[in-house]
C-alpha cells in the first residue's frame, strides 16, 4: 500500500494526536499504532477528498487524516457517536 511506504510525521503532530485521543503515547507508539490501523483497514474505508486521504477504522474508533501529496499524518479524530 502506497501510504504505508511513505507515511511521515511532523514534530507537532505527535502532541496533536495525544490531545485528540486523550492519551500520552510516545512517538514510536503513535507511529506503530497508526501504521497498524492503516495496514488493517480495508481499502473501502479510505476516502480521498481534496488534498487529503481519510482512513476510517470503526474497530479502533478512529479517523486518520493524511496529506495525499506528502503522506504526512495531519491529525486523528475519534469517530462520531463512539
């Protein structure tokens, strides 16, 4: 999968992810968790809107926003209603 081969992070996104998930994961924990979620999510749950990919994973109650040009993680959000 193209996204997994190129996924990257900025320094600021780690804090943003922890804040959104109300967690205190290390950088390597965040990278491992998101890599596994993206890897395990079926392609029908990948949506490209504008310049971003949105990966929705119901099992983990998370939506990951990824820039489609740089493959940089932008943010994560809890899925609504969970």
